[in-house]
C-alpha cells in the first residue's frame, strides 16, 4: 500500500473524528481517500461536499482511476439541496451512519458558531455513527471548540524516484501522440529538471512537466530555469520566506578576504562535490558588525559564490496575533527551506525577531526555541547566514558552535577595503579616477562604512550633473567632507562593539 494510504488508514483507526489536511493538492487527497476505500470497504463510503454541487456520493468511474466527475448525488428521503454548509452537516448528522466525508475549502465556514456547533455534535456522535470529517484546504484555522477532536494529516510530496516515473509517463504519452518524433534532451538536463521539481506537490509536478515537454517538444536548459523560478514563486507564496533571484558574486564585495577564503574551503563540502556525513556539512555563520559595512551584501554573495538559491527569512512576517501561529510560521518556513535544499537561508537582523524574549505572551522565546532546536538538529543542506547589528540582544545559546560554524565581525573597512569599495562604485558609474585621486579619497574616508563611501560617489554624480560636467575627484571629496559618518555619530556604541568583538570573533578581512 502506498505510504500516504497506509498513514491515512492508520489515522482512520484512531479516535479522532475530524482530520485536517492542509495542502494545495486537493485532487491528491481525493485519490488517497479512494485508494484507502478501495483497499478496505470497512471504512464505509466516501462523500464529497462542495458549495456548488452539495454533498455527493463518490463512485468509481473505472477499475483503475477515480475522479471527482465520477460522483452521483447521495439520495435521501427528500433529495434535499445540501450546497449550504448547514444543510450538508444536518444531512450528515441525520442520514449518514458511517463513512468518510470530505469537506474541501470548509475553513471559511468555521467562523460561523452554528457550523462549528454542528461539526462538534457530529464529532461527539462518532462512537455511535463512525463518520470521519476530512477538512482539506491550503490552510485551516481550527476553532478551539473542535481542536482536541481533530488530527492533522500531511500529504507527502513526490521524491526524485517518483518524479522520474512521472516524467517517464509524460514522455510515453507524448510518444504515443507523436509517433514520428522524439523528445530532444540529454541526461544532464533531465537530472537537473527532476532535482528542481523536488518539493512540489504531485499535481504541480505533473503540470510543470507537461508544460516543459509540450511547449517545444524538448527538455532544455530553458525549461529547467523556467521550472526553477515557477517552483520558488509557488513555494514562497504567503510564506515568511522570500526567494531572492538576484544574488551577488563576491567580485561585487570589496574586502572580506578572510570570509571569502573560509567559504571557498567549505564550498565543495556543502555543494556535495566532496563527501561528508549529513551531520558534518557546513551549517552557517553569524555576521555581526557595524551598519552599512556589507553584512547583507555578503549574505547575498554567499549564495552567488556557491551557486545555490538564496532564501530570505522575513522575520517581520512571522508574528501572528493568534497564540501558536507565529511558531507554526517558523516551523513551516524551516520545513520549506529543507525542501528547497541545497540553499542559503539569510536571516537578516535576527535580533529583531528574538530580542523581545520577555514579552507577555512568550512568543519570542518560543520562536527562539524552535529556531535553536532546528539549527542544532538540521541535517539538510541549508546554510544559515544570520546578520545582526546589536550583539547584546542575541542570546548566548544562539552563538555557540554547533549552531553556527563561525562568528565573523564586519568592522569599518580598512584602507585596502576602502580602496576596493571606492574603485568598484566609481567604475559602476563611469567615474574615472587616477591612482593619486584614489589614494586621496581613501585617506579622506577613514572611518566611513562601505555604504557611506558608495553614497558619497552617488551624491558626487548628482552634484556633477547639476553643474553640467562629468563627476570628478573634487565632487567626491566635497561629499565626503560634508558627511558625518556613523563612526562619529555613534562613536561610543561602535567603540563598545569593537571592544566586544576583538577577542570573540573572526574578522571578515
């Protein structure tokens, strides 16, 4: 028996009268339920309700396939209209003695006290009338009144072997319809296609495979790219994760010599070119330091240097007014990151999510606990890059070895780093500087962050344009003189941070 059918059968034997399935793949749930009933009729018939057609009795269409279309209305004494949720529940309570009732998109009606009460009464009557209510939707907010009567079931996603079989089926179907032709592809492209489909539901996999094959009768690199982007758009929808399509290469990052060497040593072990056990793969790093010195840019560059996707963990999207929902958001985001592995998980300004550990509800503490447990136990190829501007807000347990591999300190750029940053941004904007110009500007920017140097170049271009001339050294120097860098404005706090980091962290340069 397939895994989903076996797990669902086991759940049917439990005493939970309500089963919650959160998925976008409704058809897959229907297929699983039909498979369960086909294996054993002791669970009773299957009924499917919808707000359009009401309550229906699902019948087998053929000996090998079940579909929604193969259904007939469940007869009753009055053959009543059961399209309204209250009418459907009343019919279930009064006329159905056993079986499985599938209620798609029923979550929208669970705000109605009458609907909740009727669901609860059907559930309480389960020992006398063994009816299982299966609620399936992309998300179900279970009311407190029926939460303890409910169990959650998770539909599995196809692994590489299953996707390979599905691809073979689609190719076979294409060959049957195009006897004179042959799909153009190669083994490398097919393997990449299969790898990039991992993490999607069965329905999504079939739809994307079909589109890849039938758009040009071939499987090409462009199909792989299109599927990759479609995959990340689908998976990051309504999530605390955001897929970043544009990642920087370390060529765009001035300085950071130590960090670049550290990452280069570990790259083959993370990407799988060199073999390590799952427990020993690189886990991540913490970047702490002064604002505007390139922590976020470096986080993006890690993904670009390693050639893996970059996922941004939006900490602001975690918090929900309902107790328990924020922690669930964290768990779902981390599970999604594992599905998308190998990848870099960028947690920007991590202190903002966990600094309020003493809040009244304890949400921040629970989020921290969930995150720390995952960081310690994770064996997927998810490399965490966490950035922080306020080290005093971070708990010590976050910074211990085993959760992150190293703590790097991003200080104000030294002379060589400032030179690289200045030449990089001047080159991007067509600003020609001699060696003497560069030396003078580097000396003038002592104490400037990388962001402040970039802004001085940008402002110089504005000034030159206003004067109807090309940007020159004098324009940049004028902007530098007018700038009060953060190292001056926040001198005390920056000196304190530097003193803390001196013997506790590794410099990125």
